[in-house]
């Protein structure tokens, strides 16, 4: 992920002016999911914002929201110092911070054992310090869909020491290291859409921003949704389930547009459970004569930074499907989607594969196929725990 | 006391088979090289239709041997003849244990007078190092270990970069790099080539009948040489091949990379087991698959079972010679490819989406192996074991699941057999295994190499079962 560090008297004001979120109760040692929109209320991106110290903030995530904030800080900010630590794709040398997520049902017990003390009573997205391996490690109380856990971060040089201590203490709690493949599917359970198309490509008011952005920021678009108008790919915060984060208690870019949007019905974020037989057909097409369907990689089948597949109901487009992949915990292949007025349990069709095939390197010659899917809530993991297992 | 040697580890474990079947090593990794440069289907297609650049710089051990007794070391340990092995040639070197079981195999390069390098998996390199150090040979050795499986962002360095340019368009690319026609020296003969202002050493290689080259040089030049080759090859459709597709190329070419070294049981190898560290490949490697025997010797393979019968030459003395002389080649199992039934493989994949059952052992693509050495039972219609399936995956070129196997001599090409996929009793404790059920997969016994062109045109040794001494 990319880190942006902002400090100085103007930092909070700048962030507030770009965030749909309220800053009314955001003291030091709090974090939040920062969400930015354009002047029309369309999503630019989201990232985790941590209030590190007086007048000092850290924004972590995909570059889309971070670029937008950095641009405003550099071109219109006052009394702000900004520094950026790009992700390991672009950075030369070590990262500035280590960052671990300690998650799962035994995470709190593990922390108690490790620190030799009851876990601090921290609310969700509240921050504190945990004594680990002789260090005071900064922790954000986090949780993946109801499971308690912590995000731990600190200077890069301390990372290995912290990791070793966690792994050593974690043995009896079944602590398992998660590799990049497994990691990439955690959001499918928790319901977070990682990289919506940023709504920055058209508005004349954003021309200056587009000129500031490097060419590499364009990203890649994949999937069956095939409108020639890039604006058809833009999303509002409401479509991705961020309505609760929108607060009109302050001025921010896009406020007026969102006030209007808040009064109109919106698509809602759901999980689509893909039909096992149809998924099997796609996987099996690799072994059968004729042009295969678009390859489904396990466990994550998304094949572009911005994955957008068309969702149909009764032959009519009713939404877009985004990130998709396999959840071993539920033996299910799912995607996260935004759909029009469909109840849970509704049957839809996801079009899988590009028609015509794009020229992206990760796309092999294939044919587009329909995949049946069932609408269920997001986050899937809570739904699965409470009702899915009982009924299936 | 913490075990220091392989022998200590075996003594503490009791059962060697159970120790290796429950190894916590994880999957056998082809390290450092990116998993995919484009996508593995496209990269597989490129070696069949245009050309690929394989990066072999990281997954093999280089074992350098220099000195007056260097050739003797190899001659004393290899089944191969060394009667005709001049400088600038190479051969597929196969050592056996005293019991005649294969330890491993790799490419042996004769670099200069009295100077050699063995390149391959660890077991044969370890075996050579042991004999070099304890056998009174007048040699100097350097062990350049494979790159770490999980470097986790740490810097990695090797002595050599090592690439192969392979595929139907490979020679055109090589001639362009050379700036003119290049004499196609014989298979496994070495030469030089100028690339990006550097003199690069070459080994004439080939794939599926098309000539290709292996090239190597100082690791510091890795990026420069790679860039130059990719640039020259672009107009011929040269594609870099990632580690994910790379390991599956052998399904088409028919080489079995992963026999279990036959060193765990015989008294003659006790000194070796006491010499091998408790952290060695032999002590930590993961044994996977449906074939389970309480006797570790049931996992040993003779040269004939791996298709190396034609390499066995009794024109010299070597470890294992006595045992191999007692072997009746006609009674040995033979190497084949098994072409897996499409629907049965699709059934395995479908089980991952079945919420009512534990499902079958995960079958990753294109490489489905889940241990360092993979031993699946091959059974006939009566359920009788008729062979072992040893390396499994999928090729997008053939649109099939394939495995390399060794089967009883009376099992004819075209016969339908079954491969038992998955481990008994819900599976071992390996980190690559989740609770699962076994499934019998139909498969048709087919030639190895599976690619028809390779069978007739690939030069050298086992690939044509020619009587050559390689």
C-alpha cells in the first residue's frame, strides 16, 4: 500500500475539505476510513486515515485517494508538510513502516498472552500502544467483519522483531501467517471493494489534477462491462455502502452533489454467490475443445486493477460486479457488486469475460459466458455465519 | 539434544516415511522469478508457438568442482559413461546410491580442463559434496545454493544468471543476437555468443524438436543480458516465462524432476546421513501423494524407471554398479505420460465449491504438486498398483491434465488406468494439505514426452531412447 504523511497546522483542514466523513470527533489516536468524492459526488477513492499526533496524519491505501489528497496539499495547501512512501512496486529500498494485521477469533487472547496484560479497552478504529518484544507498538483496533483484531505498525527496522514475537506467542493460538494469495481474498469476506474506478477522468474541474497525475496512474480496466462512456463506471459512496460515513456537518468537495444524491434511491452493495456448476464449467473449459471461458484463477480471479463485470436480471443490466474470488471457508466463489433494487435471494447473471477480448497482457483468447449468481448481503462472512450455513 | 544430522532426525522420528509425509516445508517453490509476466496460459503457448525466455537463475544448486580428481569424482558416482566427455560438452548426470536407487539428476557441464559444474536439485549436489570432501579426492568445490524460497524483499544473489531461449523461433532470435548465422552445434555441446557486448557461454539445447540455447554468465549481468535478449526477440514473439508456467514445461518434455533420493535406509549411506545436516533438503523435504508404504525403499526409483536406462554404462566403476548389474532392465517399470480424464479433473475442481463435502485435495494449475517429491498410486481396473505418478499439472497447449509416471512394463500405451489423487485417511499434516477425500481419476497411458514432435525430433538420451551414451 501507499503511505502519505501529512503534518502542520493546515493538515486537518485540508483532509476535512476533501472527506465525506465527519471530523467532529477525530482526536489523536483515532482512525477512520477516509472517503473522497469529486464535485459531482462520485467516488475518487478511500483509504485508512490515522490521526497520529497533534497536526500529524497518515493516510494508507491504494493510491487513488492518496493522489487526490497529495495533489491538493501540494497545489493548494497551506502550512502542510507532505511526504509519500510509495508501495513496493514503485519504491526503491525499504518501506518506512511495517504494518501487520493480527486478525481472527483468537487474536485478543494472543495479545493478552503476548503483552501479559488485559487488552486495552479500545473502540473500533481507536488507537493505542501494545508492549511487544520490548517495544511500544502502535495499534489500531480493527476487525474483519465482527472479529476483533489489531493493525500494528511502526518503524520498518522494528518489524521483524515484532513479527517474530507474534509468531512465537501465536503458536498455541493457531496463529497462521497469511501469504499474498490468501490475503487478497480477505476483503471478499469482509465486503470491502478495494479499487473502484476513480471518478477523475472527465470533469473539466479536474483537468489540473489529471495534468498533475503521472501517466502510470491511469490503471487498467477489465471485465464484461463495456460502456464507451467512462462515467458509466463511476460510483457514488452510497453504491459501495459508505452512506453511513457521509456527514454534512462540514464543507467538502462534492457535498452539494451528495446532498442531492442522498435523497434519491441508490444501488446497494451486495455479495453475489456464483453458481457452482457454472463456475465448474468455466474452469473445465480449460480442458475442453474450443475457445475456453476467461480463466478463473484461484483464489482471486480479478484480472485488472478495476474489475467491472455486467450484472443482468431478466436480460436487463441491473448492476456491476467488482472484485471476485474464492472463499475456502465457505467453499464458495463470490463477487462484490452494486445492484439496483434486488432483494436478497434474487437470481442474477454475471457476464464473465470480455467481448471483444481486450489486449491486456493478462487476458488470453476467450469467450464470454453467463454465470448465474445469487444476491446475498455484504459482508458475506456475517451472513454466512448466521444464516447461510444453516440453510445450505 | 537438537538433531544435528539427517541420521539424528531419522532416529528421532522413527518412521522416515511419516517424517517426510508430514514435513512442514510447504510447497516446493521456484523462487524469485515473478510468477507470471503476462499469464501462464500465454507463456505456455509461447514455448509451443513462438519462443520463451526461461529464467533458471534461482531454483537450482550450482556445484563447482575443480582439480586433478574432478572427473574421477563424477565417474565414481555417475551411472553415465565418461569415455567421451571433452571440454565444452555437457551431459545429464545421474548418481545412484549403493542400492541402485537414483539420488537425483542434473546437467553436468565440462567447463575447462579439470573444471566442472553440476546444476540441478540439491540431492545430487549434496551427494557430490560429501564424496568430494570425504573420498580423498584432490578437488576444490564450491556450493552455490539455490535462492531462498521466500526472500521476503531481501536481496538475492547467485554466482551465475542462467537463461534458456526456447521454442520454434528461438534460433532466429539467437542468430539475430549473434549478428549472423550461427552454426547449430550438436545437442549438449557448448559455445559462445556475444550479447550486449558480453561474451556469453552457451549450451546447445532444444525443445520439441526446435533448437534452443542455454546461456549463462556472471549474475551481475542478469538484467543487461535479459533486456538485450527480450529486445532482440520481441519481433519473433519471444515472451518471458514466469515461474508459474516454467515448472509445468516438463509435463510436455517428459523429464521427472523430483525422485526421492534413495539414501535413507542402506547401511552404506549411513556415513552420508550422519554428514548431511538436519536442515538439509533430504531432512526437510515433503513427500506427497496417495502412495503410502511403511517402507521408504518402496519410494526409490531405478534409472530404468525414470527413463535413464540407456545412460547406465558398466564401462567404469561407480557407486550402485553392483546393484544395477543385478537388475533385469526388461522387468523394470517404464516412464510414461498419463493423460488425465477431463471430466474427472473438472470434478476435482468442482469439489472446491461443494459445501456439503470436504472436497478433494487442491489441484493447483498449471503445477498441481503439493510436495517436494510426489508419489501418487497408479492402479488398474482391479485396484492393483501398476505404477507411480510422479509430477502432475495442466498444459494449456494440450488442454489437458498430464502427469509423468512410471508403470509396469506390461502396461501398454493407450491403456486406461486410474491415478489416486489425494492422501489416505483425510490427508497428512503437510501445510499444503487440508482435510480431503481421495478420488480415482481415469487416465490414458501415453508416451513421454507427450508432445508428439518432441518424441521424434528431440535430440539426445532418454528423449528418443536412443542408444547414445548421454
